């Protein structure tokens, strides 16, 4: 009697085998025609399928949309009850089907054909009713499903998914889609944050700054009000002259004891490291971490080297970088 892991391995291996077996069935001409249709589509790409094929179509619609090809899912059954109205003259339909004989899919394709829209089909059976209604057919045939009963859509949906992903990937590459474009559509993801988030987005409204001639009491008041772990010291022109961090204050107390009557210049870090506004937050994170001694807080300067805020390592971590 086979154990669970053996069933798992058999299904896994069978899906891989079906993928490999299907690849020689896919013609270069059909793929290039499909890619050309998608690249030249002036409207949106509608993806459709019934049952498990419909679920794969929904995933592919999301993949196309996130990689530069506006796409949406159109349910075949609902399309026959008014949803076909979403299709416009410049749109393109991509259908996923195993048998190509599903009543809802066939009826939908018949209407779409009357509308004059091209149809790409990822089909298990080329010589099917859906095949006859297709502009381009990409073969997605399996010899059997991968479950032990050869009943559940498993290998067939995997092949359809991979064919769809490969189409989306090819279109993305030919469009010159770049990581920056991907990040724009994924602003909440880590890649989006790394490519889009700038240090300006993370700065507190409070900018703890003291000028020349300020007393230690004034500096400590500024530090307590802002609670950012440091105070920026500027010169007479308002440009960065130094910084006093919590660490600088602790070290000065250990060195001098009472520091209230000390000059700020005696305890501040002169000409501290700083970054410019507009810098990517991820680059700032690397700047702060990739050094023998990590920096926990950095002045952020404008084009004239005037401080606009303090960036903390804590802010970068909290932002998910």
C-alpha cells in the first residue's frame, strides 16, 4: 500500500511529465501570433474559462495586469447574461478550456466572434467547437490528469497555467517592462517599496535643529520635543554643521560630567554623514548598514545642504525594507 508521500510524488512527477510532453505540441507560429495579438491590442485583454480553467484564467488576468497588459476575468456564464457588454471593439479574448465543448464557453465565443473580436485559445483539444471559433490556438493537451483517479483537473490546469504564464512573460519582455514598472503596480510589496519609496516619505514633520550659539538646555529641549534620537546643528547660513545624537550626549556626560555649561561644538559630531532628499529609502538603508559601524540616524538635506529632516534606521525597518 502506498503511503501519502508516494501519492504526492507520483502526482508531482506526472504534472512535470505532462508539461514536458505538451511542449513539442505547441507550434512557434501559434505562440508568435498570440503574442502579436496581445502586443497590438489597443484595448484590454479579457481572460475566460469555466470551472478550474476559470480559476486559472483569473490568476493569469492578474499576472498580465501586473506586468503591463491591462486584463480582466470574464466569466463565461455571466457573460451570457449581460457581462459581454464589458467588451469593447479594441479588446481581445483569451480562453482556457480542456475539452473546448463547454456550453457556456462555446456560446460566449460565438457571440464574441460576431462582435469581430479576435480570440486566443489555450485548448486541450484543437479539433473542438472552441477550436473552430478561435483565431489562434495554443495546444495545452495532457494524456491524463495527475490525480490517482484521473478525474480532477490537475495536470491540465497546470499546463494551461504554465502556457499562460509563458505568454505573459514573453509579452512583458517584448514590451520592455522593467522592475520600476513592476514596482509601480506593486507599491505595497517589498520590491515596490525598494524601487519607489524615497527618504522624504519617511521623515517626521518635526525637524530638530539648533543654530550657532544655542545653549545645551535649548539643544536638550529640541531633542526631547522631537524624540528622534538626535538634533541637527546648522551654521549661520542654515547649512549642516554637525549633529548631536543621544550617544554623543551619553559619551559627553561620561567625559565631562556636567555638560550643561559646555558649548555644543564640544560634543557634536562635526561634518556628519548625510543624505540628499529624493534618495531611495532602500539605498539609504544600505548606506546606513553597510559600514563597520552602523548609523542609526542621518540628516536629510536639500540641494543647498539645509536639513529637511532626520532619517532613522527605525523608520526604514518599520517601512518594511
